[in-house]
């Protein structure tokens, strides 16, 4: 009689051997993870219990780690570009027509790579708290206009670096106008009590640090504000510990009064006319510049007082005026001069530096302790002359001692750096606003938040 093995319970030796081998390898894999056995997992391995959601602080740390990893890669790329004298272009930026080249840049390869990395990663988030006029706005014309133009560039949301998501931000912007605080909150122009400005900014930071985690997690090291007012450095005087790491973008970049180039940013001072975005690009070619040096301006501060005592009306080659007579044109005189004197006023900065560059005139920096704008990337010795204040009586001798070939090289470099001192709205790559933000980017690169 035929026998059915399945019905009688009979199993072949091959069957038991197969089952044994399967179970044996599954047990080994569970312990040592030799193989994936993905087809078996849904059936032989029970699903893991769902993990509880991570606390928000843990999520924040993970996001910070991702940001720091991104910055670490950027630092490595910039160092490699500077060392190997070549850069790695992003495909998104291949249509850019300008590439920094030449000795006017401290390291054009590192600078260009840094700008590429900034375009890829740099994002700014601005706080919404505060009301006009002293928050979210600033002067757009006249002497302090670089402050207002940059505040407006960020606040208008047209900047390519602006983000509405704070988790994407590398830096956080405090939209405070020191110029407008001085204008609106002081009773008279003779009131020099700095405490009003100091209290407004400190209270504002207090509100933000209580509402958001960003200031406290970095001690302000990834936060910045912009101000061209002479008093702006005094904002941090009452509480140095609070502002120890805060990035200050200042026209008054005086290293003898607490300006720290490794943390702070030197902001070019601008005097923007009402009908333009900046000084006009004018000037004669070098062979048509018959004036050795020129200056006209108010008797503001001890540097100009010394300049006027020494040179006012005393030399036809060194044309030094207080305010020009109506028969003379300021812009025309800039354009006809080989050198333009840029003495400090009440503070170290002067809008004449940008004016002289715009006119193709070699700037003569007559100032002590002034940290010049964009010094991280520009070699000012290639397109300007520095005269210490004590050497004012020797200005003519110093300038006449510069050979014709050296002057022509400097003047050519002035023309080359003009693009970095022009204001566009919205900002364009490598213009003045872009260069200021690049300076902020460099300070952020220098900071590792894991150290706070």
C-alpha cells in the first residue's frame, strides 16, 4: 500500500537539515549581523518599539552640528584654495563674470573660494521685534547712509542671503539703528549721555534672548548689528561681558578704542547724494591729473586741525581747503588730483576714502588706529598711501617721493577695486554691501559654536 509521508508525519532527512540550517543562520545573523536577510525580517524579527520624540534641545544640537559641519567643509575648501592657488567652482556660480585676480588681493584664490562658499551657505535671519523708526530702518542718504542701506537690504528681503527660517541661518541680525536712536530719543544735539543708546540695545537683546534660544546658545557670537554713527562702539561699554562675542559692524573702526578686527567689521563710510546710490564714478586719466593732492572739509577733530595749521592755503601743489568757494567744484577737483587726502574727522573713518576711489584718485589715509574696510582680503598698500598723523608736515615730501611708475600702478589698482566700493540695490556679488556681508561671513567662519 502506498504511503503518504505528510499524512503519516514522516519527514525526510533533507527537510530537517534545511530547517536547522535556516534557524542556525538566522540566530547567528541576529547576534552578529553577518547578512541582512531583508526578506526574513518582517516575519522573523519583531518590530522595534517606536522611539519617543527627541526633546527640542536635542534637535537644536543636531541642527547646530550640521551647521558646524558645513562651516568646517567651507574652512577646509578655503584653506586648500589659498594653499594650492586654485579654487573649486560651484556649478550654480559658473555664469559669474568676475574672478578676483592680482596682487591687490591678499590671496585671490582664498578670497574667491570664500565667496563661493558664502554663496552656497550664508544665510541671515533678522529679528521681527521692535518698531519703527529706531528699529527696522536707518538713514538712506547723507553721511550715515551705509548704515541705512545695509539695514534696508536685509530687511527688504531682497538679499539673496536672507532667510525666513531661523534654523537655516548662520547669523542673526539685530535691526537697530543707532543713528535713529540718537535722532529720536535725545532731547537736544548737545546731550552726550550714552546711556539711552546703551539701554535701548541692551534691553532689546534681553527681549530676544528670553523669547528665542539663538543668542544664549552662542553668547551672541553669531549675531551682528550695523552702525555708522560715531557713538556705536559705546553701545557695548556698559556690559562688556554681554557683548564679548557680538559682531559689531562699525564705521568707527578704531583699534585703540576697543575695535577688534578678528570679531568686528569695518564699515565704509558713505555720503550718498539724494539722487544717487553713491559717489559718481568720475575722474581724469592719470596723465591729465595736474594736482598733486587735494582735500576740502570741515575743521572736525584734532587731525584736521593739524592738517589745516600745516597746509591750509600754503602750497599750490597741495590744495587744502576748509569749505570750497562756490567757484570750485568738489568732484572735479577729486578727478584732477593724483592723491586725495583722507584725514580722520571727529572719529577715524572718513567718507573721502570711498569718494577718492570713486574718482580714481589714490587715497592718502591720514589716520592712526583706523582698521580699513575689507582688510581681510584687500591689500591697501597696493592702492593707497598711509601717513601717520605725526607725519602731516611731511605729506608733500612723502607723495613727491613716490615714483611715477609706482603711482601709475597704485592708480590702476584704485580703478580695479572700485567695484568693491559701489552700492547696488539689490546688492550684487562683490559690491560694497556684498563685501560687508562677506566680512561678517568671515567672522562667523572664525567661530565654532561648540565652544560656547
